[in-house]
């Protein structure tokens, strides 16, 4: 038996979390016929001949023993609009299937409605893997449809579809910014009308993410952009605004830059009421790291779940 790992498990977990994955719901029926399911991001294709896939359930899961005893199981790859379903199967202790539209396959295994792909599987093999196990399944049937999948990285959800829309060229003037964190500090810029997040004008036909990263570097900031946090139009100015979450590893105190404690954000004087609302919401959500994506205009819109979750 090897010695205990010589580093902090949480730090290792964070390093593993740098890898971008999709999100699936694993489903089966226990020996009593009750449907069971959980959220996972450890899904992988394995073989074409025979058709095999894998998923790695944690032995700590309440559904683990039921899955271990099942002869068949299902995999549903979630669409980018199904964050709420991911959270239900990751956290809820209630009847998950009563809250989520689903159907059953030929083996009476539930599969999630609206998933961009589903796989019906026969249990092929279990492999012990520390505090998890590797479950190999032989695919007996599958479905697929067009659409973008739900992504997961660094403890939060993302959508490539939304990222592309945020970065896509537009007839409107584009402004792209970042809510940059360093510890409990948030980077702001001092403008004539008040404070605002670090932001730049983005030329047409260019990548918002790349252009913003380069602009941060030019100000002496080494920052890693994460998921899109807010996308909105201001029809009075014919401008489209996109703000990313970001973490800074090498802070700078350049001209016009102000580092402010997160807890103080709601009390600052911002350039516009929209930015005041944006930063106050960020300060509130940062307490639990339960971030929501805002899509709309400068006055009204919708919030979409991007919560941190445990796997």
C-alpha cells in the first residue's frame, strides 16, 4: 500500500478541476426497482469494438451500492440549458426524477429528456480505484441531437455556445470586461463617472477573450479568464457588454486601477446603475461561489445557474 499523498487533497482537487469536461447524469434502477441517478463529469468513451464507455462514481455516493448491483445503466449528456438538472442530481435528496422530465429505455432505465446524447448500457466491468470506482459499460443503444453541451471547469459551469455568442462579431459596438479577483480583492478602474470593472472596446472580427487577456497583460496583470458572467445590451448607446469572471495571479497597481475588497463593492460609486447592480450581485454570489449568468439588457434580463458543485 503506497504512503498517503504528500500534498493537500483540496489543492490536488483544484488542479484536477482545471481540466474542462462535459456533464452527464448517470441513471439506473436499484434492486427494488427504484430509479437512482447522480451527476458526474468523469465520463469517457473507451472503445468502438466492442462499444464501451466509462464513468467513475464515488464510493461515498448514496446511489453507489444501487448502481453497483444494477445490470444496466444509462448516461445522459446534458445540454447547456440543463444546469438546473445537473444541480438536482448533484445535490437534491428528494425524488430527483419527480422534478426532471425523463423517459425510459428498453431496459427500463430512465434517461433525461432534452439531453444532447443518451446511452443505454449493460454493465461490463467494475474496477476498484481508491475512493472511486471505474464502471465500464457496453453500449446497447444511443440517441443524439444537435446542440451545445454543458461544460464544467474550476468548480463552475460554462457553455461554449454562450461563449461564442458573447465573442461573436456584432453590428453593435462591443465592450468586453473582466471581474478580476485576487484573494478577497476585486480589480476596478476609476473613470470620470465612477468605478467600473476593467473593460475595453473590442474591434469587430476579433476574439473578445483573446483581446481582453492581452489588454490585461499590457496593464501588467497576469489573469486567467473564466466563464462569462454577464452579457447585456444597452440600446441607448448601441453597445453590447460582456463580462467574464477572472482570477489574477500577479496583481498590478497601475494608473487608474483600484483594488477593492469584495465586501465593500455594494458601497462603491460606480459609473452606471447597471454596473452597481452587476458588482453588488457578484459580491453576494461570491460568498457561496454560486454564480449566475445574466443575459438581457441594461434594465432587465434572466439569470442562469452556473453554480459550484461537488462531484
